[in-house]
């Protein structure tokens, strides 16, 4: 049995002479919630469309290992038949999946979505609700969600997050793109950062920690980096380490032995990952402009 529901190898995508994605390699495990992060134009939506099958890659491979032959795709924006009803729209997509529609109707009732209302009369929040119902139709094993809470009011955004948590709670795998970092922190088990079409970060969040300390001398930093996967900020007062809890305990003991004060230890989250990458980008820009 394969431990991964999605494997991407050396994926390229170009439009004419413009290369959008460069050699993307990514694996998503069963039950993972992969947060896809990047600025506008970085290639996130293109990658999600490639995974969903709406686009063909220019090179490389995408392999999906799921029992269901379809995914639960929720695009950032889409257009439906305005004059069709909610019920008929959901029934149409259920037929494409050859899936039972009864559970989708039950979910509509829970979300207070009027199945008799025409699509053109739905508010933006109701449109999003219908999209997630369509994505969940047939109970797929892999979900692809592009900005699922974008444009929603706080109540609707909270409701959407609860739905995503319930999907994850059933053991499903999710790859989600969002600019709302607080949302990502609530649900993600992994984080991946795309910059200018390249994957620059890909890691499980629970494997990383940040330690705030007094300034650590260069000699001690050099000694520690020989035994740990360790990075520091410019002032050598924030240590970023990839290890488990046992590794953190051992590192703290070593810092204490060398009379380094430890002020705070925290597990890496999406926010800290993004902040670290921004610091690294600024450092590289400064070096380039020198």
C-alpha cells in the first residue's frame, strides 16, 4: 500500500516562452494537510490546476494514489449556470463522479443552503458553500482547495474552516492554498512555499522548532551545526532547528552548559515559516545588491 496520495516529480509548466513552474517535486501523505504558500503569480494556482487535471504539464509527472478516481477540487473562482438551481448544479457534478447525491443534499441543509434557489441569486458566501459541497460530493480521498475562505465574511470563513477540519478529521488528504496565514496555522500539518515557480520550502511543521536565546557565539554555532540541522538569524538570538522533541531537549542542555539563556521554545508554524523565508529573501537580496 502506498503511503502517499500524491507524488509530483520534476514538474514543469510553460506558457509559450514563459516558464511558470520549474522542477517541482512534492509528496503528500495520507491524512496530510499541505499548506501551499506564495505571492501572487508564484505559480500556486497553476500547480493546483495541474494536480486537478485541468491543465497538462510541460514536463514531469503527477501521480495520484487514491481509491476514488476523482479529487475534491475547489477553485479560487468559477462560474456556474446562473439560471440553474443549487440542487440541479450539485446533481450535475455528482453525475460526473457517478456519486450518490443524498449526502450532498444533507450537507446543504446543514449549511443552510437553499437547494431550490437559482445560482445567480446566491451571495458570494453561499457560492463558496456550494463549491465545497460539490468538492465533497462522492467523498473523495484528496481535496484541492484554492483560497477557500477568500472574500468571505468572518462567520462564513469560520464555517468554511470547520468544514475543512471535518474533512481532515475523516482522514482525508488536503492541499490548500491561502494568503490567510492564521487559517493555515489552524489546519496545516505541512507547509510548502513556492517562489517564482520554484519550490523553496517543503517540510512537516511538527519537525521544526524555534528557540529564542541570548546571543550565541560563532564558535558554539559552528559546533552545534555539525550535529544539528540548525539555522540562526543575523543576531544569533533565534535558532531554527529541524528535529524531534528529544533533539530539542538535548540542544537546550548543550546551550545551558555553554551558559546560553533560553527564553522561549516554540514549534514551527506557517507564520514562522513565512517570516523565516522572508528574512532569507532579504538577506539574499542584500548580498546580491552589494
